């Protein structure tokens, strides 16, 4: 057995998953959170065993990794028995530097840190996690897998913003796109599930969760995506506004006296479904709409309208469409959202089957009618497995580091 440990590190927490790469099955998963607070919390679950939780001081990420190592030693599986061959790290922003997964050395770590200006909420936390992980696992290679790498295939026409080119170049302003590991995983999984050649498919992936993005995938290559310089652009999300006229910010600054930081907080943390309804959880918004709440229904209509606009745009950019994929928490679990998002698109050859769309299920499935010209599928995403695959491929030399 060969195993890869996948780490997704935040500023005050990190998630982890140990994956057996021979069978691509989960061996253990866990979360260490409230790092740096008076009291930290950790949970660990080995496959087939009950979850174990503990509350204790966790002053920093290094201490957090020590807690994780102890959990593996006490509750299993033992990392020595699992034959840990690498650690894969999710990194949100790779800028234009990293075209693909990259073995981490001191220079790469410094470059990830330097990109923090483009992802101030994410990259500094990734750096903390990488430092702690390299201290905990000094004998195995560490690989950075970037959310942005899958979108490095965008053409200049797709990633360029229409602002002064010298200013944009000086400050690295362009569309980068995010959720790349998910978009890559589900577009490839959809082709395999449908038993159709990936290279021949034109696919739109709808990654709908608390954060949400759309990606146009042509023959396995990202050609356009809704998120931009940051994950704020694009669809309506749980707390993020998505697309908005930039002049709204000038107006609120001049008329409401809002500062840059207040505007940042407004668009990232107080907008989206939360701003429209007072509730950022799509499940609660759906329940309210079903119960006749007009505010909730109006918010869903805005949400659907934005999705349909991107679907139409990306059909044009792709020059046709074979498959639509729904994935992530909302996309996988909400038949109401899937139906609402595609309502009225029958003229494009997109026909949902209500009976197939309605039941809850965790497996991949077709939810379009047999007569639909576009196949609509639900594919559960697995970003951790995608990171593990790219990590293993990189250390085995089948993916060239940048």
C-alpha cells in the first residue's frame, strides 16, 4: 500500500485526509481547529471506526500537527503501516507562476508566500501549514496543488481585464479562477461515468456550494471560468455577491461613507444569499421559499438567473455543449436548485427529468431525459482525491514540476 496525506490548511485550522492510492479509498480523515485560541478542538476518524474528538490547547500549526500525529498513532491507521509516500497541499493561489502541481522546496514556499497579496486570506495560512507539515514529515516529498492551475489554459482573451495593461501587469491583475481541483476532477469523472472520450466533450461544470463557480471545459481543458482575480467574482454565493457593477463601491464610499475594509467585508461576508435573505445556508432559503416566503423565492430567482447567464455564455464560448455537471454541496444535493438553474433552457436541448432529478442520492447519476440533446449529470466532487492523484503523479515524474 502507498498512501498520500492531503492537507488543506487555514489560518486557524486544517483539514486532513489519508488516502490509499492503490485503491483510492479514504483511510482516515480529520480536522484540527481553533488553533491559537484558548481552547482548541480536534477530531479524527479512521475508516470503519468511530470518530474521536478532543479539546486541548493548540497554540500553533506545529502543535496542531503534533495532535494529528498522536491521533494517527493512538487511533490508527499507523502512518508507518500505511506507507506514506507524500504529502499533498491544497494551495488556493498559484498566480501565473505555477502551471501545475509542484514539489515544495524553500524557493517554492517563498513564491507561495509572495503570492499572498493575491490571496491574503488563504496563502499565508497555506504557508503556515506547509511549514508545520514539512517539520512533521521531513522524509517524504511535499507537493503543492494549486486551485488556479487548471485554469492556466485560459486564452488571453478570457483572462484579461480591460484596464490599463501596464498597471495590470505591475500588480498581476487578471482572471485566475478557482475550484480548479474540483472542476478537473468532475469533468474527467463525468466523461468516465458516461463512457465518452474526454477529449471530445464540451462540458460546463457548475460547482455550487457556499462558494460557487462555473467552468467551461473543452476536451478536458478549462477555457473560461466565472471566478476572477479572487473568488469573489461570478455567481451569487452564500455570503459573496459575485458579479457587481464596480461603480457600486464608489457610490457606497461616497454616499454611505464606507471604507475599503467595510466594502470588502460587505461583498465577501455580508452579501450573496445572506445579504438577500438574512440566511446564507441554501437549505434554509429553499425551505423558506417552499413555505411561501417571497423574499427567499426572489433570492433564488436571482441565483438562478446568474447561473443561466453563465450557461448561455459558456455554450457560446465552447461552440456547443455535450454535458452539464452539477457538483459540490448544493449542486449534488438540491434538486430544487438544479431544476431552477436550468428552467427555460429547453430550447438549447437541455431537458431535466423530474423523476431522476428529485431523489437524493450520493452516487453519480444522469438527471436529464433520454431525449435531451445535452446530458445533465450529478457527479460528487472529491478534491482531496484529485490533490492526492496529482501529488502522486508529480513525485512519480508523470507531471513535470514548474
